[in-house]
């Protein structure tokens, strides 16, 4: 179920490009900033209605907000310099690697061989899928650097969000605090890039759609799935986004993918299938865990590693005398 939540979120993310293509002409920076501002406001409203508390860790919220803002600004700047194809490949391809590495470093997450295989398949698939168009593929060193920075921003806010969820924060509260703060950071960008498109019915509808569906709804689903998955695995599942965008381009925008693009989409789907294969499931809170010849109840919110440490301590603890045994001997 958590993987399905993230996958559904990725599908919603993938509608962003098609919505922008169908909307009025506007600066991509202005549209991106408006999306975060509207999404942040809706997430705050949802958190209030659901009674979800906002995280108290201001540094973590600032880290999420800065990561979101960096991703938005660096990605659009990279695309402007080096083209949509190369910029998308580098930014999206960098995300899982950064999320996996930071997740292991900051949150103690374990990187599995299956994650590495799935990420490799999906990463190559994204490269073939986007570069298969070949229309605007160009290499600009500064653009590549900005695309890597964008991927790092995405990976950073994924890992920091995961850390807050591990500490018991609600997905709605974390997303509301992070995106509302990012909206404040991006408000000057919207004003400088040109908010005039919002005065048109089509422009206002575009901002409301992008803020409500591929931002507010999608990121709540994303966070709910992330709560039960590692940062790296979550970032890899999100690679379904460009596949969705390509399918919408074919069905709605009448784009024609080449054979290379079709192979790329198949590789991304293969990588997601690798993650979906059944594996050894970690014990969930409240589960009964085998310990030697006995069964132990895993307390809520206790990780398997903490459970092993508790059992090890229990084995070395002196046994309490049994009052019933003493009574029987009398």
C-alpha cells in the first residue's frame, strides 16, 4: 500500500507538464512559484481541518522549504540553459541517489541491492525516455550543475521529511509546514517573474489545479507512503512521473514517441516492478517477533533494530524469582 500511494502521487506529478502545455502562456518560474504558493495554502487549510499539528522543529521545516524552493528554481533554470531533455534526466536521475545516500547518512536507512537494481533500471529508462525525443538535447555545463542542484534539493527535502515522519509527525502537518514556508520563499519569484497570467480565467484555473492536485493531494499521498518506505525507494518510485508525462503527451498532446522512448518507459516500469517484488518484510509495530524459542510483542513505534537491542538486554538481565515457585517449595 505505501508503494501504491507514492506511485499514485508520481502519476499526479506527471500531469504537471500537460496542464502547463494546455494553459496560457506564462513564465515557467511564475507558474512554478504559483503552484507552490497555492499548494502550501491548501495544505495549511487541510492540516487545520484534519487537526494535524505542524512540526515544532523549525530547522527541519526550514530544510524542507529550502529544498523545495531550490528544486523549483534550479530545475527551471537548468531547463532554460540545457533544454528540457537533459535538464529533466539529470535532475530526476540525481534525486534517488541523493535521497538514498542522505537517507542512509542522516536517518540510518539501509540501502538494499534491490533498490540499487531498481534505481539503475529506472534511471537508464528515464534517460532513454526523455532523450529519445532528441529535439532539444544539448549540453551546457552550468545547466548540468543546476540540474544536479535541483536533484539534490529534491533528495534533501525527501530525506528531511522522512526524518520528521520517523519522529511521529503527521504527513499532513509536515507537508503543510514545508510547502507553506516554501511558498513564502517563492512569493518574490512570482512577483518578479510576472503574475499577470493569474488575472486570466485559464491562468487562475491552471494555478488552482497545479496547487490542488499535483501539489497538495499528491504530496500528502507522497508523505503517507514515505512514512513506511526508505527515502531512496520513495525517490525511485517517483521516477514513474516522466512515464506518466510521456503517456499524456501521446494521448492528449498528440506527441509521437520514438522507439528509444518506448524502451525507456519499459525500463522505468521494469525498475518499479523490481521494487514491487515480494521480499522479507520488516516487523510492523505491534507484531509478534520470534526471539529464540519465544515470541515477543514489538511495541508501537519501535524499530526492529531497537527490538533486537531490547531483547539482547533482556537476555543478560538477572531473572526475577518466581513467587509461585517459592510457595510451592514451602
